[in-house]
C-alpha cells in the first residue's frame, strides 16, 4: 500500500508495510480517546512532528494518570472489598471438597 500522499493513511502511521496500523491497534484493544492519543502520538513522533508529538503524548498521558488516580481513590476500598468477598465466597464453596485457596497459586488440592 502506497501511503506517501494518502490523506487517510499517511506514512507516519504505517511506515513499515505489513505492520498493523496505529488506528487498527487502538481499535483492536478498545482504547478510549485519551489512551488512543497517547499511542498515536508516540507512534508517529519520529516520522511527523518529533518532540511536539511527544509533548502531546505526555499531555494525554498526564490526563490518563490523573483519571486513573481519581478512579483508584474513589473505588480503591470498593475493589478491595469486592476481592475479599469473592475470596470468601470461593472458600465457602470449597469447604468439604478437600480444596482451599492458596494465595500463591490459586486453588490447590490439600489431600
């Protein structure tokens, strides 16, 4: 595919023939807008706008980090409680089967 003058598939997004295009990678992993832009700008920086693209990637990455930290702060206890509940439920189901939960390797047979 000749991407030299293609406005839809410019060469800075697919500089190696046969390699997955940036947009295909982003969509295949269901990244959202912010995550996708981090990938997009890092992918193209050497072939398009250099340091300017890295700064754009950093801007989106900083935004993603902030969002992640806010999520962690808001749901941290809830995630932990959910995990603890799942472990307790699993252990109750395993009682009497000769199995118990081993933290390092998951369920193991204790017989």
